[in-house]
């Protein structure tokens, strides 16, 4: 470009909700610092919204309803997409790339749905696609995974990446409430949306898990590849049982590299899943309460790392967007794009059935000789090895609390099905996976 | 350069101790991944060591004692400096820059001593100087501070950045041992060096604090600007007193932006200090035990963030070196350098005397009426406001435990001096700063 050295870099902002308005405010408040850090002033060229009348507080001359025209305008250098959802975000992003403009996005759903195609489109135009804000809000996470650990091999990423469910589970543990009651409280306080499905059923966490796995293992992983269980089936009993074995219940996003798997999986594979699990209260993730997020990373050489901070909210998310904006702006001025290939390893995604997990199971059984033997035999038949058993008798009934060793998830769930059908078992009162126990 | 696209990028390795040999191993083990991530193979062109005979395990034809010739060799593209210390590392680094080669370094002492001049030399040659490994080992920290938070304003960085002192303080808390005993144990176990001065007296942490402050506040801060107190004066009494007020003792590196200071400091200033302090056991840093490091960051928009991991050791440090190596290699292939300016803000460094801190003080006093009033009057005379007092009588003596509100450090230390001279005070049994109490 033959633009003079001092021409500002101009940003098209798509969307102006909580995050978008925080982005606007930061661009204004940090103007001098942004100029120093980028090497040129950064200014907003236009703001695409659906209903301009709903945005009385932003400079009116910047508002437009024609997002597609805005992203391709000649005076726009960079695009910030904070609309969310699949469409029209995808179409706008592809239009921006085609017009030679780098994009900063906070859109986890879109990146998890269609990451490889979007990256390919950006690369074909020699521009950047950055999206630190899409996972764990303000926590610097994608850049460390992609860049700081670029010379290492990541084994495992385990994160609490959804604040709403973490708040609900924290309240269940603190008050003994059931799921429905804790959800109602979260809704009242504004921690859960009116339709909480995306959070409570794990869709939000699954999108983030897909993004984390893609970057960690240099392998395309989409949301559809992620095994997903939400927290609506977590009961007060599950939470109480967890406490009895020194654990707490968290909704975890787990991305693992499984080295040289089983006969069906000759090479390394990746296993990506979201489900509630019991973790020891001594685990660094156990102390992450309320609406905070944290992500635990294990790498070959670096060992154990943890990243902690606010996972949502306008200001924290805007901080991550601005960090990316500085990076893509600097790349644009340097005439370079900033990222390496992300999908070269192309590892297979291992289905949950074949993925090694551990289970906690609580059973109500008849308190008579031979019941434990019968139950243990059922585990053995599925080749599931038992780590610990506790039996508490009360009258003619007893509670059996069993924690297994690691086994293929299908063998564990088959064992549970068989137990449910067993005459000696009056009820399976709690089943949850267990993570992080030694 | 007209080199063909497939020519490997060649690395000169300066130093081959614990970190250097781990770097060599990772370059070898991760060869395929590095090729994919960089876009070209990465290979080692030569290894400069003082005594080749001490390195029987590395390819002998790569060894040289002539480091200066190695860094300027035409077939060397990038330099990794893991010698440590000021010289000859500084001379070699400058020679590398002059020859147009980017440098990855793990050298905290040199960066803290002479960062601005080294950055200027790299910039003048259009090459990179990266040093993630210099602070907190494997924890991705400098890249997040510099890049992820580039659109935010950092207020405060508080870190446990020295594993040796953290191990000693952890053991003092666990066993009730005094400093000398815990140091002896650390030395026996290899957690402390034969000459532990750099760790125990806070020089290592001060160098890291200078680097963190420089990046966080875009202001040149050198090790000489950092107020420094080590842990050799921390007593078993201090540790016990901390536990009594729900705290634990940690050696902290604290970097703060003080907004619009006092009459003597019209603009924003930065305060950078290393000293032992009591922090609440509920603070995220309190749980960081043994040889782990953790750094707590507060930014305007991002809020509170924490980074946790292994702060030292060959493999973790090598992981950080390799991450930087990938970045500078990619920058070289793109014909760009990767970093923005670091010192543009040029804020003044505020001396410790003017820096607001809080103190905990334990006094042995005569248990008679009026003593508390006399003591309280002395705090008031120095305009130090008291937050809490606890008085425990035993016989004709009593213990006064006082925690102050925030006041200029000079006023606090003047108060302590005055208390020592007071007839009613039989002894000042414990004085430590307090951080993170609300």
C-alpha cells in the first residue's frame, strides 16, 4: 500500500452489544497507548448493528446496518467481529478475507464449527484470523498454546471454560441445593441466560474444547467431534458423594492426546470431551469458584501450567479482542501474517467409547453376603478394574461407593447398565466420571 | 536472502548446561513438528562451550570454544543464548545483532541489567530479541504481558518468581523450622545452590521484577531500580505470626503502576520491589508451594489473571526457549521482526520510601494501662493508620499484633524505629509487610 506512514488504521466493528461497546470504549481510552504499540493511530471506521436506534451512546455517524458493505469498504483495514453465532458472521468474515482484511473475532461457535475453512480463507488472502476472546474471555490462552508452547508437545488440556455452569455447581456444593434450584438462582442473578441451554447442556464448553484441541494438537477438531454431557443430570447426591471422597464436581472440557492407542487406533489420536466430573479438592482447578475460568495444561517439557481469570463479561472479553487487534495491526504494517499452520498433524479423533476414563458409582444394595462379590464380578466381566470400594451398611440395605481405574468409556457405561439390571442392586444413586485422582 | 525455500534454519547454541542440553534434545525430538510450525527444518549449526571435554554426549563436530566466531558465521541464522550472566553473554548478543541474527535468551540478569540497550541494538538491525525463559521458566508470561494485554492497561503484577526461596518458606511454614535450617535442607536436596546469595537475597527475583515491570508498564526498569529485601531475616516467629492472622509468608516480586502520585510525583509512576510479605491463605498465590512459580496480574479491563507453572529446570526452561525460537524463526522467514516498542511510556520509578505498603508488627510490651495508647500515638504521629490490633496478655507482659493500613513505606519504617526506642516496648518481635489483605 502506498498510504502515508501516519494514516490511521481503520477498524470495522461488527456488533455493538456488551463486548462491542467495551471494545469501542477501550479503543477510545487507550488511544495513545495503542498508537505507540501499533505504530499508527487506530480508529473506528464504522459500526454495523441491526437496530441503530438501540445504540444512542455511540457516535451516530459511524452506525450502519449494511455490515457487508462496511467490511469491504476501501477505508477499512481491519475487522472486529463480535456478533456471535454462525450467520451472518461467517459470510461477513469470508467477505472481509476476500477483501484483504484481517479479522479479530470472539466467535467460539463459528470457529468451532468451521475453523479450518475460515483459516484457509484467511491464509489464501494472506491475512490474519485471531480469536483469543473466543475461549476463556480475558485469559491469555490461545496465544500461549499456539506460540509459547510451539516448541513443546501438549499432552492434555483440562479447563473450566463456562462460568454459568461453574457458578451453578459451586452453589450446589455450598448450599446442598439441587440443579434446578441452583439454576433458578443463577438466572435471577443474571449469571444464566433466560434460555440456558447453550451453557447448561455443554454446547458452549464443547465449542471451546474444539478450539483448544485444534490448537493444542495441530489437528482440525470441530464442535461435532466433541463428546458432550451437560450438568442438568448432576444431582445433590452426586455433589454430596463427591465431597465424601474428597472431590468436588466441575464441568470440564478435556482435550487429550492419546499416544499410540489401541488396535483400532494405531497412531496417536485425540480425545475431546465435555462432561461433569469429580476432581480432588486438592487439584488446582477445584478452587476455581463462581464465574471464573481456569485452564490446566500439561506439556511434555513445560510440565504443568495453569491459566486463571475472568472467562466472560464485556471488559475482559474486550481486553482479549484489543490484544489481538494490536497483533493483527502490527502484522498488517509489517506486511506479514502472524500465524503458523494449525492443522498439519491431522490426528484422528477418538470416539468417547474408546477413550479411557474413570467412573465413580454409588449403589444401593441389599446388605447380605455375596453382594459385593456379585457386583465386583460384573466390573471384572467388562474388564474394568476397581480402585476403591467403600461399603456402608444401614439396616438391611447398604451403600457401595466404587471408584474404578481407567478403562474404555464404553466398558464403564456397559458395566453401569448391567448393574442397573442386577437383582441385588436396588438403585444406582450416582454415576460420575472422575478426573485427576492419582 | 536468495536461499532456497527448503534450506534449514540454522541455530547457534551458546552454552550447553542443563538448559542448553534440554534445548538440543527438544530440537531433535520435535524436529518434524518444528519443521511444520516454522515452515522449514531447524537444525543446530554449532554449540559454543568453554570446555568441550565436559560434553561427551553431544555431536562433537558441533562443539566450539570460539563463541564469537560462531554467532557471526554466515551459515548461522538464529542464536540461542543460555550461558547466563553479564559477560560474555552481552558481547556475544551484540555481535549477533550486528551480524543480523535474532537472539533467543534465557538471561534474566543481562536483560534486567541492560534491556533497553539490547533492545535498541536488535531494533537497529531489524532482528528479534525474545526471552520468555528469563522469567518464570516454562510459564507463558512475557508474551501474554506484551501481546495479549497490549490493548489493556496493567495495574499490578505480583509474582512468586523464585523457586528456591519459595521452597524454603514453604518448609518453614510446614515444619516450624528457622531460615538457616530450611536453607540447609534445600541445599542438601539440590533446591538451593552452594552459594545461595542470588536466590536468598532476592537478586534473582529483582532481575525478574525489572523485566516484568519493563514489559507491563512500557517503561525501562533495571535491576538497580528494584527495591530488594531477601528472606534471610525471616524468622520462625514471623511465619508463626503470619499463620495467626490467616496469612502465609512469601517472597514477592511486586510491580505496581501508582496513578497520579503524591506532590513529588505528578504523573503516574511505577513502584517495583522484592521483599517477603504476609499474604492471606485465601489469596491464589498462597497455595503456590515448593519450587513452583506463579504470577498474578491485574489489568484495567481484563481484571485478575493468574499464571502458574514450573519456574525453573532444564526441560521447562527449554520449552520456553523453543517457543521463542519458533517465533523468531517465523519472523525471519516473513522478513519481519515481531515486537513493538517497550519503553515508550518512560514512567518514573518511585522509590520505596514513597511507595504505599502495609506492615504487620508484633511487639512485646509491658501489660499495663496506657501502653496501647502510647504505641497507637506513635503510629498516628507518623500518620500511619492502624487496621487491626490484637493484644494478648501473659503475666506482666503482653503481645501487641498490629496490622496497618497502607502508608508510605518510609513512614512505616520510621514508626518501627520509634517503637524500638520506646521504653514501654520490650521488643519488636516481628515486622513484615502485608499484601493482598482487604
